[in-house]
């Protein structure tokens, strides 16, 4: 048993690294489009004067969090206001879909790229009446309710990775020990199986 367990003890950390590396690559090698609302505002201009004008606006942020480029990212609209701004100035194409609604299509969203689309419009139109959904070739974008968090400090990332490595190593070690105990019908933790 000592020879087998020393092999498992030596191989488990290496297997943990290999499985973790290829598992992360498999999960990261696809586009992941997320969309969230950055702000929604209503401003009254000329308050207290003879003519008051209310202007509504909102900003929709679209980001590719994946490891591959997202192609043909589309924003669908129920009502398309004429005053929009896209930042940074990336290529996009407005077109009318078969249902008669206007869509904005972005041909390519690189990994890590983020764009913001700002809309300005007048009442009674409000932001839920404008944007419907965001799609790409890989499917519907994930709607995120909150703004993205800042990246954690480097030491937190290293500590988290080390703890995950140790946990993975421990799991592989105890699975191998259990399989050995079952195969050889030897006791595990001093208890017969």
C-alpha cells in the first residue's frame, strides 16, 4: 500500500494542475456576451421658465467576457429613438428586422471589449419601452443586474488559486485512496469496507 499511496501522493498535484488548466481553457474558449444598464435618467430642462422640456436617457453596456470574439451582436428595440451614441466608435449597422423593429448589429466584439450605447428620447417613452434583448451568434446575452466589480488584488487571486489547488489535490488523493481501499478490500480510516 505504501508504494501505491506514494505514487498517488506524487501524481495528485500534477493531475490537479492539468485538469484545472484544461478545464479553464475549455470554459474560456467561447464568447460570453453580457449586457447591463449603466444609468437611466430623466432631466427637466428650463425648470421655472415658460417652457419646460423633459429629456430621458439611458446607457446600455455590452461586453464580451469570453475568450473568443463574439460575432453579429444585435440589440433589439421595441422603439428606436433617433438620438443614440455608441462609444467607443465601433462599426455598427442599424437595420429593420422581419417583425418591423429596428436592431443595431455589431459585426465583431473582441474578447474583453466593451461598448456603451447611449439613448436620448422624450416622454412618454421610458427605457423599458426601448431595449428588448441582446443576442449574438452564440445565443442570448446574459443580463447582469449590477455593474462589474473591480478586480481583486493580486495576492487574493494567488491565495484563492492556492486554496483551490490544495482542495483539488485533496479530493483526488482521497478518491484514489478510496478506490484503492475498495479494490484491495482494505480498511479505510480503520473501518472495513
